[in-house]
C-alpha cells in the first residue's frame, strides 16, 4: 500500500507513543516487555521515580505555535530533551491512551476508535461513553456480568509495574475516574482524583516528594482538547490554557521539587494526538449523497477523520468506485490492506480487530470529514477535530526532563 505524502504513517516500533510504556519500565529498572523509544531519547539510567504528564491534544504543531507566548513551556523545552513522536491510528483519545498505557498498537489492543461495531454485542458503540452510539446515556455496554475489560482484555503498564513491586498512581479528573474507559487504561493503578490544573500540579509535587519508592505517576489534563474542539487549534483560548498549565506545572511542581528529589526523577510530557481545523465546505455528508448511504450496511464507524465503512453484500466495488469522486478529501484503502500493511500496528492483531474496521478505511485529507446521518446539528459545532493521519493530528511532542 502506498501512503499519501500529505498523511503521516504511525512509526510503530520507532518514535511512537507505543514505545513509551516500555521506556518507562526500563527507566525504572525493569525489562521493557515491549517496544521502547529509540536510544538517546530517554536517559540510559535507572530512576526511582518516573512521572508521565499527558496533555490531551497538544500536538507538536500546536506546541510550537504557542511556545513564544508561553514562557514556562519555552523554559521546559530549553531545559529538557525534545523529540517528535507519532501517535497511533486512529488519532483518537480512546485508541491513543490505550496504546500509551499498554505499549500495544490499536490493531493489537482492539480499541480502534471512538465509535466501533462490536460484533460480540451486535451494536455500534460509542467507546467514550461505553454506550450504544445513537442512544443517550452512559455505561450501557457494561453490567454486572460484562465489564469493559471483558470487551478489551489488555494488560496495562500499571499492572506490570505493580506486579514488580513498583508503586503506581494516576491523577485524573474526578468525574473520569471509574468510567469504563478509565477502568481499561488505569487497571492496576491507585487513582487520585483531581479537580483542576492547580491540584494536579500540587498533587504531583506531593506524590513525588512524599510518596513511596520506586514510583510511577501519570497525570492527565484534558482542557487543551476541549478548547481546541470549540475554538480551534492555535486559538487564543487554547493558547491561554497552554500558557497557564505550563506555568502551574513549572511553578507548583518542577521548580518546587527539592534538588535531590529532582535528580532521581524522570519527567516525561507528551500528548495523545494533535488537532486540525475542519471545514464544512470539505465535509461529505451522507444525507447529501444517498447513493453512498445506499451501499452501506450500517452507519460509518470510527469517527469523522478516520472512518470505517461496512459495505452491503456485493456492493464493495461499487462503493469504491463511488468514493473515487472524493479522492481530494479522502484516501480510501481496503481494510484488509490497511491491516496487512501495518496501518494499525505491526504485531499480532486482536481477535476482533478485523471486524472492527469494516471493509473500507477512509483517511481524511485537508479539513475534510465524513458525516453520517444526523438527527440534528450539534449545539456547539466542533471547529477542531482529530482522528486522522495529517501531520497536525499525528505528530506529538515528547519533553524529557531528568538528570542522568
């Protein structure tokens, strides 16, 4: 499969989020147990504390756009090692955080997007809410008999570290703790609820200064993603959040650590994905193209930037021909080829992975989106989106601060 020059292939096995978990294990003195980041990105020594800060949606391009107006961020970039990693495909929080905390690519862990057809349940599911996609509510996929981990049975970094005697903590917004998705990502971690950026940074300092050793701490901040969706990546609102968060991270955490504590602590700052501006003029709406909708067995899965299409019986080739009219907006590839060529990872596939990516995979170009049938337009239209393979969505920063 030839990959278009305007899209970025995930660097599985190289500079990719999938290598972070193995590098954390190695930094704590354990065998990596999976892929690691290339030599030279992480100091080649053992630390008694590793901190991983995930700033949702702070893509590499967004970070570069804000560094001049965010003095604390600029100082962190100057004091640490800085690299560019790729996210995974699709560049959704569901897929990327699962990869970050397992070391597995989406095709290996099976969390292949925001909305997936779960063959074992026979439904199209929203995996942020763990609920049938077209119904209101949350948590409807899990019950007393079925847990989120039954649907996605993956081992986490936290579990591996805990089994080796390393203490783990995970800081996350209070209302996200205990959700089915966080139960997958944070299995094995002691969870620490937070309310805002301020108690996240103060809590990090207290844990690193006073917590047990050896220790791994993760912290997740979601505000950049929320603001970029509403106002767009690179907006003043997003810039204000970046400026404020890194000022808190520097002042309340990094600079407040005692020198002896800082020497034995490795700090990694990264993102799960970036965002891109999408444009209504580039959207392909199935309501406006009934001939496309007629070829589909069900609504598109995945999301608007990486979509999975399920063709009706004997309609696949016709659907491919129809989509040829939109090659300026989508790169179209058969799902079997995408899986075989490593678009979703190079390791053994999860048993349900082929069923979850349908017959055709559509990768959005430029500011395009694929919009299924909408009952009504959203109250707050999204200006920024992610999920696709553009450089803005795929490339994320890695800031490494630690004295070897």
